[in-house]
């Protein structure tokens, strides 16, 4: 595990905490005290435990953007509550009852549709998660093409993690793809719309890919 110091002032700077510091059991951030002598009064130090150098760079970039664009922290925090979390290690992906009901309610009262559902064959939980996602669609009157969840990994989709909606033209998706995305968004599920020119203009497919991986901390100090 590594500890990273993020200094917030006119910008952000990164520096590793000295090697003798105690290790933290899990990833977290906190305010770190400034030295009493020689400290910069215009900076605040935030110490983060259990994150890698790469993730620290991404975090610093995000916080710099927040400062440069004067983003309201409370508004950002509210939006973060709507963002899908990366699945826990070793725990199969699934929908909870609240998410399932959100999908059904979002689609209720609208025209039904037919879509394909494709799950990555090399991922242990992809088929089960695909079934979880298909169930509320069926309950809302939608149909699954071929009445089955197919398992395959087309080369263009193999690197796409998580869930995605695939259409012929992502800039002009069919209405059913837009309704599906809105339903998944209501359930706090991220599902970008992707293009595949091989699709018919009105076709749409729900893709269940590899598990999203949260940036892990380095196992040891260099």
C-alpha cells in the first residue's frame, strides 16, 4: 500500500509520505497537518492511504478541475451519489429490489420493444447479471431476441467493461435504446450507448461485459 499527499492551494502536488509511516488498512483520505514552521498558509494537505500513484494522479486532476471550474462541492457530492459503484472484489454483480423497481417504473406506460442481450462468456458473473437485468425488462413487457441471453465476445466489445447499449449509430440511437438507457440511469446504472455499423438502424443490444475494476493500490512501496 502507498500513502500519497495531495497539496491543495493554487494547484495540486503529489508527494509520497515517508517510508516509516504506518500503513492504513483501506483506501481513505483525510486532512494532514501542515508543519508549524515553514508551512504554506495558502495550502491544505490531504493525505490519502491505500491508493496507487496512477490513481493519485487521476484524483489530483479531478480536484484541480473542481478548483479551476469552481464546481460546488455539495452539488458534486449529490451527483456522486447517482454514480454506479465498482463491484466489490469476489462479489457477483446483481440488481437489488430498488434498482429492479426503478427499471420497471421507468418503462411502464411506454411502448414495449425487443432487444438482444449479450453476455461476455469469459466472465463468471456476466450471465447471472444479464438475467438480473433482463428480468425487469420482461416484467415491463419487453422481449428478448430469441428468448435467450446469448454468450459471446465480439472483438469490438471485448474491452468494454460493465454494461453498454449497442446500436448502429450512437449519435442517433433508436427510441428503445434511449428508453433503456433512461431506465438504467433511473436504477443508477451506467450504460453508455456505443456504435456498431453492422447493426440494423432500429436494432439495440444490451451488452454485459467484464467487471469494472476500481484502481487498486500498489502491493508494496518501490
